[in-house]
């Protein structure tokens, strides 16, 4: 049986450090700031507001490997971690033209678009092809490579984001604009 540990103080600290978000409009095509010499710097997210809904650590005190498996009528799900993991849930509202900035994560991230439409771009896609998700659709980001989320519409969009991460890890790791996209 798993042991559920609440990280209330950590959640408050996380809410302060998770993402630098601010309300306000921005161009749909974000641009990286330039360092002296022309090298790109981290892109900042703009036009979004986030709320951490909760974060908790899951561990099995009797075993060094947390392992939950469920098989029902031909459907199978398994979650394994060693020795433990955090689950954090965040609500992110993107204003029209809002974007996350290029970033990655320490673990997999399940994104549910619950209102509006979002477009995702991957740093390792040489064609910078948009991946569009609308309300009721999900997007799985393994967290390994930088990506950006953009609300390219004239309406707001809301995502519910579920992070799986090592205990206490920062959930968003800023990244340089990769150069494969024109923004």
C-alpha cells in the first residue's frame, strides 16, 4: 500500500518558483531575448496565469520501488518509480496569444486542454510542425526535450496539467529557443 505524504509548505514554495507568469497580451510568435554576441537566452512565458492545485509525494515504505499495476477487462495501467515520485496538478490559463516559453520537465507531463485550443511545438522537430489540441483532448509530454505551448487563437485557453517528477524537483526547466522555429 502506498504512503501519501502531503507537501503543503513545499507546494507554497513551488507556487512561487514554478513559472514566471503574468497576465497580459503578447504576440503569438514569441522571440528569445539576445545575449551580447547574438546567442539566444531563455524565452519567457507571457500571457498566462497558473495555479498550483496540489502536490504530493507517493512512496511505498516497505519497498524501494513504488509499483502500482491494474488490469481490468483488457485494459492495463502501471506506474513504477524508484524510490518515490511527486504528482503535481496545475491549472494554467493562457490568454489569446499567450505562450509558455521554451522549456522541459524532469518527468512526464499529461496536459488536458479543458477550454479553447493550444498548439505545441517540439524543439527536436526540424519542420517546427504544430501539434494542435482542442478542449477535451490531451497531450503527453515525456519532458525530455524542450517544447513550447502557444495559444494561437483569439480566445483564452485553459489546461489542467499533471506532472510526474522526482520528489521535490522543480517542475519547469527553462530552455533556449532551439532555432528550428521562426519564433
